[in-house]
C-alpha cells in the first residue's frame, strides 16, 4: 500500500467516525487547509519530474477528491441529523389557542375621549390642550369669575401654597374651561375646538372623585347663535349614543362665562329597570353650555361686536357611565384588573364614525 492510499483510508475512516460538525471541520483543516497534509502533497507535484508526476499525480488528486467528497457528505449527514433532532424536540401545535401573555385593554375614559375626538373631528373641530396646573386668572378671572364671585366656592379648588413674589396663585384646574381662554388668546377666529382632559376638585363619593375628566367645546365665529349650539349638541349626542331617537331638553341656567346659559338634559327610557338613553320617559342632565359671555371674549382681546360663539362642557367619565352602564365612578380609578378586563376595550377597536364609535 502506498503512502497516499494509506493516508486516504486513514482519513476516510476518521471522517466516517467524526460525530459532530466541529470534528469534521477539524479534519478538513488538517487535510485540506493551508497547512493540511493533502495541501502539502499537492504542493510536491510542482517539484516532480514529468514521469514522476504521471505516476503519483492521479493518486494525489484522487486523494483530494475523495476526502473533499467524504467531508461534504459527512457534514450533510450530521446537519440533517441535527435538524431531525430539533424537529422532534420542538413541537408546535398550531391548533392550540394563542398564549400571548397578559394583554392590556383601553380604559373606558380613553375610549370615550377617542370617540369624542372622532365625532368632533367630523364636525370640523380640532383638539386643544392646556396645563393642569393653572393660574387663577385663566381658571377663574378671565372666565368672568372674579375674586369675590360665589362660583369660586362651588369649585372646591385645590390651591398650591402661596409663593412670595409670585404674580398669582396657582391651582389644579377645576374645569377644562381655561383652555377656552388659552385658545382664544393664541389663535385667531374662527375657532372650533374641543379640549378633553383631567380636572381636579376636592370632592369624593360614588359620583365624585378628586380627579376626573371633562371635555370642553368652543366655537367662535361671526354670527353664531343658540341654534348652532343646539344643532351641534344634538348631532354630537346622536353620534355618541349611536341612536337617532335622542331627545334634548334645554333648560335656562347660569354659568358666569356664558350668557344666556343652558343646561342640556337628554331623555331616557326605562328598559328592564335600567335607564337607556333615547326617548323621553325621564331626563338626565348631561351638559352645561351657552353663548360665550362678551366679557370673556373681551378678556381674550377679541371684539365681542365682531365675534360671538358658544361653549359647552361635560364630564367624560359621566358620559362613559351613561353609555357603557357603570354605576360607581370610583371604580374608574381603582386599577382593579377584573374591572378593566370587563369594561376595557380592545386596542384594535379604534372608534370610527363609519364603523360605529363604540365598536
Ligand atoms: N366649566 C363648567 C363646569 O366645570 C362646565 C361648563 C358649563 C363649561 C358651561 C362650559 C359651559 O363651556 O358653557 O361645571
């Protein structure tokens, strides 16, 4: 047996015995790598005489081809075995229900705010925001509620401690109405905005929490009348409650920032002992509104002879309770997962007017 055939059978035996890919690679480098034994043999061909090359060349070439093929084959076999082992151990039953871990839901307050933004966007309103830490002037004075006005006491305001040298007292806004002021001062009419957000009052029982949500609406333009207000509210409430039989009752009322002021009731029907919005068996108060007081328009630097408008404000949490049938407001903010699961909305149910806002 020549040296070459001995090397060949030795290498082929080693390759056949290699039982992992790293061992095969080690053999490949030892035989065919830069410093490999076969590579070295191939290099000797150059220095041989023509006769000698004719005699030894074919065996060396055969050695190279056989070893290359054996390595490729062994590698393929080992790779297939590894894949088979993985397939056998990693089973996936596609018919099992998906387990995607704990899934959150959209809070009814967020859902209702999205619904409101969607409805009012369709009516040409944009969304405005303002700070929750507000100053006295924007929260009260500019809204025609001067220092001595009894309405200040009605608001159960959280004030911040007085700061020496500060121009005015800071407070947690008691309503979203200061956003009216900020919008009129920063934006040229015509104005059509809604301002949803958190408000704060020192009050707590089944229907009051120290923090709650309101939405404000404001329209400022030329020639705006109470008729525009009534149509807008009616259109909004029909879209929100997703019923055509919404009946509104406008009652004269009083707010310092509107003149005249109207309180808006919506009719309900009793169905299986529950109040359902629609019809007119009874009335629920849902909104405060009115024509923006000329003093408020003036306070914002606009001429009330030229610009008029209407405003409205209501509780977002209250709207959510009326639409989705919750009874205790405090549960909104307890963070109880069972409540959130029951009353929460899917993140994929984005409200749209065409698909139904309360989808
Ligand atoms: N700001 C009032 C409140 O918190 C709600 C309100 C009533 C807002 C009448 C308005 C309005 O814009 O016109 O009770």
